[in-house]
C-alpha cells in the first residue's frame, strides 16, 4: 500500500533527529539517515522554508527553542488501548494532508477507525479549499477515518458535534475561553484556534466512510501571517504545554467517543453545549455566499442549522459561513 506524500519537503527522520536537541553537523545527520549530505542540506532548507527556524553555529545544526515535538504513535496507541474501538494510529513526520493520506489509504482498502496525524502538512485544507498553514510541530494536524456503513445517511451536523467534543477535550487539558463559531471553527477569546473539515466518502452502495480532519494551532511563530486574527494553545495559559502525543491522544479519544454515539441521538445530544459556546450568539452577522443576507445570530437548532433572525423573519441556514459585522 503506497500512501506517501507525493512531494516531500525533507527526508523522513530529519525532523525527529532535530527534536533530539543535540548539535550535529550535516555530515553526522547524513550518516544517521543513510543519505548523501546534499540531501540533508536540501532538507534543512525545506524545513526552514516550511517555518522551522533551526540555527547554524560553527558548522553545527541546532534546533530552535523549544525543540520540535514529534508525535510518538506508540505512546498515542497506549493511551487509547481502553477504547471500545481502538483506532490504528499513523504518526507521520510529513504529509501533503492527513485527510488526503487517509483517503488514499481508504481507496486501497483500509477501513476505519484509523487516525493519521502529522508533524508537518504541506497542503492542509480548510473549508472551500483554503490552505491551512502550520510550520513543523507548531500545531496539530489530525484526521480520523470512520466507518459509517451502519448510519442511515451522512449527517452534516457531525461537524458541530465534533466541535463540542474537541472543546471538551481541550478544556479537560486546562484550556479556558474556548468558543465555537458556526459551522466548523474553534475560537479562543475571539480569535481562531482551529478548524474542522468533515467529508463523506462513498463506496459501491453509497456513503460508507467519513474523514474528519482537525487543525489546531499549538505554538505559532509570532511573525506568522495567516490572514485573520488567530490564537494558539501557547497563549491559553497552559504551563507547560501538553506534549503533542498527549494532545493527539486526547483529541482522538474525544472524536471517537462522539462518533460512536452517532447517528442516534445525533447532534441533539450536543446542542446545548454548542449553543453555550457559540461565539456569535445574539450578535449581528453577515452570511457569505448566496444572497449575502445579514441578521442576528440566534444559535443553532437540533439539525445544526444556523438560526438567523433577519428582516424577513427567522431563517434556518444549512450551509455557508458567517462573519461578525458592526452594529448599525
């Protein structure tokens, strides 16, 4: 089964060697990896271009402070061994997209539950094909493949339920000030912390799998520009930050528990919690796409639809995105 990244940025193993926080020359790195020195040098430049600001000193390569924190798949699996359905866990150094990796694996016969996380994504995706940027080990890129052949149909509200499940997991780790923004964003004190992307996949007899992707900012470089106000867990008051292995295990546990409860009772079991965390409730918003209507956000209903109070009455919106607008 070949599911590798079509365009790797650096040799596999290089990031994990830098995580050991031991000064090494490019030649020493090459010997450890069993590859030519020029490949190591090109890989180091690829890591720098991806946002890992390693340092050079007297011919030695030093990782940034703090050093990168790669995910340990064995540690994650051990933390999940008590689950009723224990997902296979694949922890990759680099990938184009964890969701794309799982989709390639699914097309080659892999069945869920399977989790894929990566220390670096070169082509992470958000809604509407937007790029999700994340330097190596600066966040969490995680996707979960889940078998839904027993579901009567795919349910779009699973995205909102995933938001609640993730918020619970992060709060259990000590994060405060979490909010949810319809339909798929995690907010921290009014700024975007992460996002969720759920895609149904069909087999011969109709939809048979979900791929649920999550991106969460962990420690973004202060100079990084992502196009909107953003937050990360490093700014959430956690001291120390959880290891990325602990974090991914907590997120997988939360998502697996949520998915096991679907489709009955479905999102209705999460409705109250979602509305209590609603970042835009009772605030004026504008809906992008369609007729671009505006109104006051009044939470979501049991089907996960946005309740938007407009001049034409209460509208229940199934798809789209909203942005806050100034009060007239």
